[in-house]
C-alpha cells in the first residue's frame, strides 16, 4: 500500500530537549516536504527536498533542520525546541511534478 | 506574491444541503489549482484539481471550475453527507517544476444529520 509514515503520532517534550520526527515513504518519490498546521494559519511549509541530498527552506524554517540521505526518508529535527513550535506537523511526498501530494497522518507536538 | 484566500468557517449544513466553499487566488501566469480534504485525525488527501482556465475538476460528487476571469476555484457539492464533515483546503501551484504549493487557511465543514 502506498503510504507516508510519520512517527511518533503524539509527542510531549520540554524546552531545549532535542527531538526528531521521522518520515518515510514507499512510493519512490523524489519530492518530500514538511508542513506545520496551526489554527487560522493553514499549512505552512518548513523545508522541502527535491531529491537525495537536495534540501531547501520553506516559509518557516527557523528552529528546524532536515536531512535527505536516502530517497525514502526525510526526518525533521528540532535541535532546541521552544513552546512556539507546539503544532501539528505533516510530512508529504510526491513526484517532482507535484500534481498530487501524499500526506502522513501527522505528529502532534507539544513543547512545555 | 502568490496567495490563496478561503471563506472562513466553520460551515454548518444539514444533510443533503448544497455546499459552496469559496476560494480565490492571487498569482501571476497560469497556476494549477487544487482542493485537498482533511478528515478528522488524518493527513490531507487530494480531492480534485484543475490545471488550466475553464477546466472542471470533479471527484466524489464535488466539483470546482478554474475561473481565470474571477481568479476563483469554488468548491461545490449538490448534496452533502455527514461523512463529508472535514477541513477543506484550497491550494495553488505555479507552473514549472520549481513552483511551490501554497495552501489557503482551510475551511471546516460540519454536516448534521
């Protein structure tokens, strides 16, 4: 089954404690992206990757890091989380044409 | 810059009512337009799309027509069901492989039996 898998689904952490949210896709997609979803603001892009070893900033990259060492994986790293990073995060993937994005089920992050 | 504006929600309807969710956009050139739907507790999934002016996208009884003259892509359904309750996102992507996907803020639809 074609899918994008994110883990964990829920995460509660404290300010400053490094964390990683994993994302994996099984569709051999070149394009992968991270979004955060906040009430009233819709989806905002954090980082994206057009292929292995190619990443670029989205609209709200501050406080986040990503890597793309393998085609299927695109982890999101918060080196020093802060409360303003409390949000619902989605990973997505597609072909380069981006005519259809496939989304993971989301990670609800709370930073205390 | 490019942007997408959707009508504010929540939109509350009774089952079998007619649905319209307004979406207007600002973009140069000829973007592709999309509607994504997010059911409770799930990620977004593509509902329909249109890639050029006057195209009509349709899926699961939902329709939207790409109107270049009014820069709009309103979502419609003739008879909604309780199972249509979800958040609906309008989005655009500029032409070309470097075109970024830009989402509207989302409109929540609640359908009551």
